[in-house]
C-alpha cells in the first residue's frame, strides 16, 4: 500500500522545522517496503514545483523539505508494477495549483478505465499521461471543481473542496462495486491548492492527522527554551501552527484517526472540520 503525507503550515519558512518534528512519528515506507516511485509537491509563491526522488533514495522526513519557502507540501511513495513509467505515473499529480495523491487501489480498474474516462471532459482527459487509477481519480475531482466554478478560486472554502473530494471517492468506489469487484476499493484521497488541504478516507485503510502547535525549541534552527524573544526566529517558532495528514505512523500518540467514510478539511487559517458521509 502506498504512503502519503501532507502538511499545511501557517509559516512558509518553517516547513523543514515541522518535518523534523515529525521524525519518529511518521513512516515513509509502507507494507511494500521501499518505494520505487517517490514524489513531492510544494509551492514557491505562484509556482507549483514537483520533485521526484531516485528509487534507491534513503529518505528522511526533513529531506522532503524544498529549498524554498512553502505553506503546503504533499508527499507520495509507492512501488509501481514493472512496465509502468516512473516519469508518468509517480504521484503527486499536478494541475494548475492543485496537487493530488491517492492511497489505495480501485478494484477492477482495467475494466472500468474506459467508462470512467468517458465522464472526463476532453481538456482534462488530455492531461492524463499515465496508466494509474489515481490519475483518473484526479481528473474526476478536477471535473467536479470545474463544474462548480472553483478550479482556480484561491478563496475556495475547504468544506466545498472536501465535499467534492468525498463525492469523487464515493463515485469511484461505487463504480467498482457495480462492476462486480469482489474486494472493496481503497480510495484515500488527499488534495491541496496551497491554501487549503482536504483528505478523505474510504475503503478501510487508515488515515491520520495531528496539529503541531508553536514551540520554543527547534533542533534545525538551534533554538532552546532559554533564548529571549529578541533572538531571530524565536517568536516565529512560538507562533507557527501546522496540520499534518499521514497514512503510516510509527508512533500514534497525539494523532487522530479519521473515521471511515469521513473527510478532513483544513482551511487557510488552519481551522479543522470533519465532514460525515
């Protein structure tokens, strides 16, 4: 099963610091072992940047931080089957400001692919370069955003995006079941446009989140509790806040498991809500 991690923070300068705080809590490898398709998306003002890591990379959480400021980050790692292009099938996927990741699998996708693509407008269909169910899921989410006029809306409420993401997950799971799939599809979806973060859990595989509050200690920056507020970075570290979503944990203390069928929405001000089925 693939691994995903998302972070939305109040301080774009603190992403490396926040990732360092997660060491020992979050796992970057799942049940399959080391991933061969590892990617990360982040934001640099108006630009959305994607990085892909070598298949033999020995990753740490801190190493995921980009060299620039960013308010949001989305990581995904999985082991792709032999024959699938790493270049075209590595998540997260990107469209304009949107980053998207899917953990899990859509049962009987091979027989469903054509039917699902028939629902995708041509201008979105042309963006699909790979062969995975995850990229089709992204196209269906984007379709819902465009239909509601919110695809490029920087003021889009997280609740609206969350409901569209949950609707996408349910539609995919329903299509698989109606096609006669014996097993339940796992459709854990995560998406961000750099301002908000949404994640939905469907299909049984766990999904967790936590809040990181301000701190007076930072090993990355060399800050200790006895430093005065006049020291550079001290006040910023105490004021920063972040919300983190993860699929695999080493230590669950302090984390909340999202209930099956529930969607997590994180607004730009980091207010968190749970949306039911």
